[in-house]
């Protein structure tokens, strides 16, 4: 009976503290996202989204360009260095190496430059008119051919899962390639 009286009193009296004086919650509320939606066709059917295809191909993942483009080759062909960042060498004490960012005809390459050599760390290719772009397109065509009109994202890795090539096809045409060779 006492419980019923207290409940009825709380309903009539309302909250004890005004909203402005309410204590702050101890945990932040989770962020909310708008739900993902897919475009629908005029008949109300879902439009197919891009498919993700995973492949294992050691030769493509390990050497997608065949012979890799070098810094000298890119600079000779009109590329330019857009960024240089110092990087501490993990194996040689007191040695500082450099991360070079090179742009060439819309493509972006990141090289790890040490005194003895330059190592390709990352490449984003969207222009396939260059010699290295044509070699890349040829090697990828041998590894995977999407259906005409299909949109697909293809991730090609090697068996050790240390080198990756991510490929985007739109309407069956090669649009972009992201090469991620192993680098420490």
C-alpha cells in the first residue's frame, strides 16, 4: 500500500529535479547513424550493390606491375615529388630515411627511401595510359575478369597475406587500383 501511495505521489508531483538540473549521464550516448539504404529500381526491387571478390594470386599480389616503377623513372617521365617526410630506420641506429610521395599523371606513389634503395610502399593508380599502368591492367585482366556491366571490388592477396592489390571495377571497366606491398 505504501508503494502504491509513493507511485501515485510521483505521478502527480512529476520529477523531483527540473530538467536543467538533472545530473549528467555517466556514459555518453552512442552515436547514431542514418541507416544505410540501397537504391531501389522502379519496380521496388533492390539494386545490386558492388560485390567484393577475394582472390589469392602470389604473382599479382607480389609484383602487380611486373617491374615496379622507380622514383627515377617517374621523375624522368614528368612526375614530381610532392612530399618528403623523415622516417627513423628500425634497424640502423642513428639513421634517418625518407618517405617520398610522388605524383605522376594522376597516380600517387609512396616510396621508402633508404641509402641503398627505394622501396615502393603504396601506389594508387587511376590513369592506365602510362607504361606501368598498361602493364598493371594487363596483369589484372589475367587474374580477374568481371562480368560486363558489373561493378565489383576485388582484393587480391598472396598466400602469406602480406601483399595486397585492391581493384575497383565499374560497369566491367577497371577504374582504380590500390597496391599495398609489404613494407616495415
